[in-house]
C-alpha cells in the first residue's frame, strides 16, 4: 500500500512543485483513501482521487491599494475554486503575509471534505491575499478590501462561490467586502457569510468554530466517560476560533490556562474567564499581533517565543495556524498526561505529532472534523439568506450542536479500529470522501 501512496504522491509533487503544505494535506488523505478505494474499485476506476486533487479553477489577481500616506502597494489575491460536486464553492478568505498558492490549495482541499462532513450542500474553496493587516488603519483595511473585491466579484455569487472569513478576515472585513460587492452588482444576496447580524448574518457565526470544536471534543471525551468539567485546557491563538473555544470550555466548567500569539504565550493559573475572555476580543481588534498585553493587564506570566504545549494540561485545543504543534510538543503533552486534542485551526499538528498522539491512544480529531462548526453555521447563514429569515441564537446553536454530534458519529463509523480506538483522521477522511465521490460519479466526467 505504501508503494501506491508514494506513486500517487510522486504525481502530486511533480504537478504541484514546491507546494509543501498542499502535499502534506493530500498525503494525509491519500494514506487513508488509497486503501479504501482498493476495496471500492468503482472510485479507483473513475480516478476520483486524481480528479479530487486538481482544483476546478484557480484565480490569481492583482490587488493595488493606497495607504494613508498616499504610498502605493501591490498585493496578490487568490481564489481556489476546488470542487463543486455537492454545492457552490464555499470557504474562507485569509489575509496574512504568509499566504501563497500552496497554503490556499491545502486549505481549499481540506475544505471539500470538511464541508461534506457538515451534511450541508457546500463545495470546497478558499482564497485570500498576502496582505498584512498588522498595524493597518480601518481606512487602509477598507481600501484594500474594496480593491480585492473589485476583481473577485466577477468570480463569485450566492449560487457559484460564497467566501467567508479566516485568519485576518473577520466581521469588519466581511462588511467592507460585502459593501463593495453590492455596489458592483447592485444585488443584495448572501454572497458572503459571516455578515453582521443586522444585514443578513447568522447569529452564532462568530462563536461557531470554537463552540463546534468544544462540542466535538465533548463527544470524544464522552467515549471515555469523561467531560470538560474540572479539566485544565491549553488553547493556542487568540483570534476568533480561540475566543469561541475558551468561551465554551468555560461554560462547560473547564479551566483554560493559556492563549498564545506569534510573540509567545500567557499562562493564567486562575483560568481565562469572565472579563478576561472579553479582553481577548480587544487584543485581536488592536491588529498588533501580540498576546503579551494580556499578561500586563492581568498580572500573569508571559513566556516569550514559547508555545503553550509545554504546560501540563488534560485537553489541548490548537486554534492558531498550520503546523504550530510539532512532534516534540506532542511528546511533551503525552508525557504530561493529555487525554484529548481537538484541532480548532486547520492542520495545526504536523504528521509526526498526529502519529505521536495516535500511538499513545490519545483522543485526537483533525480540523476538518472538529472545526467544521464554522462553515456549518456559514451554511446555515446561506439557508437563512435564501429563506429571507433569521433563526434565534438558540435555534442555530442547537443545529450546530447536532451537526457536530453527527460528524463525530460519522468519524466513529468509518474510523473505529479493531481494538476499539477511534482513528478520527481515518473516519473523517473516508466519511467526507464518500459523499463527494458519489456525487462526482453521478455527474459524469467532472
Ligand atoms: P484570527 O485571525 O482571528 O486569529 C488567528 C490566530 O492565529 C491569531 O492569534 C494569529 O496571530 C495566529 N496566527 C496566524 N498566523 C500565524 C502564524 N503564521 N504564526 C503564528 N501565529 C499565527 O483567525 P481565526 O481564529 O479565524 O483562525 C484560526 C485558525 O482556525 C486558522 O487555522 C483558520 O484556518 C482556522 N479556522 C477558522 C475558521 C473561522 O470560522 N474563522 C473556521 C475553521 C477553521 P497573528 O494574526 O498575530 O499572526
Ligand atoms: O476554514 C474554515 O472552515 C473557515 N475559515 C470557515 C469557512 C466558511 O465558509 O465559513
């Protein structure tokens, strides 16, 4: 089997040279799906995996804009329309200086299977720019978003491609992007999700990814008769996903002791709760990319240049970015007795880290399963926009909770191994794949 995977990956690497994050995301899927299609030759004969790993369309464009001092800047914009077998392309936009084709292709590819797992009718896509929001004024952000949408608008639409937020793109940016789309098209449609609640946004969308991650981890813990109550939790990042995860973990009676930024992490032995959670929002809104001010504000310890995984915790929720938790970190967490790791970010754990958790039989969920709550509520926002109606927070939260439970069940169905251990990576990939593959088969050579 390893030979078959290697041969397949040789083809991927040759056709997509230098795209290491994309290779990493495809390898994780290929290791699971190639043995599966050997047993289900209908997918093999139709070359579904080969077709699935080639984006339907890749758009790259120039984004010129002017800063507050009148200086000109040129950034690059992208939208990867990866797969539309089960619905319009759907996925976030990332604004971060590290953005390149490889990162967006890895995210777009993951999004296909994630969206399939939600059970909602959404294809996979991702986009963004190498624009750095750090230190930019509101006006600069607005001008950038307007320029970005001035090109993107011709490629998207409520039945074609529906972007949303991701790193560096939150409610404010979605507002500027939506405003420009509306001016260009003279249409008020659900072309973006993550909109403000007054103008078509779904309640609970800001909370959805972090809440969903905790709901999923709650299901994993329940398989061992455990709960969040009284557990110590390490969270990384301090953005949208981290904020939602900290909030829900608190509600379930856990104590969250860390959050982190590119500058290091803070350790709050009393737990990040109450007004300290609200402070996370302030920190994010400053656009300064640092978590240290939390330590100054609340008089707790700050560990510059370090990651939270060196602390002894029961549960780890990586919510910052890809490859932020490496093998050494995983070994440290395991040595300290971690029982559950729920990925809130996309691909935050390296393959070696995942293997370390799985070997130690730690409950481990891949982002495409446990962070699917964000895009799931985006899907519910699309439904509400089509209905021209709004559900209450309670209604949306209930649906989100149900969806996360269903994803957990699907992972268990396809991922339970002979000894009873649930391999959630295997389960998520197969469960997500089958629906998309069947749709592709039904639609002919697409
Ligand atoms: P935010 O921009 O709100 O926060 C991102 C956090 O990660 C910040 O703390 C950010 O700090 C940090 N970060 C980003 N890039 C890097 C980097 N290269 N090195 C170190 N730290 C970094 O984004 P989100 O919370 O929305 O996204 C976090 C993760 O969750 C991402 O992997 C995203 O793809 C994933 N995700 C998001 C969803 C959503 O609905 N928003 C849904 C599903 C997954 P800084 O900006 O200072 O670098
Ligand atoms: O990675 C993700 O799932 C997101 N950033 C959310 C995508 C969406 O369309 O809500």
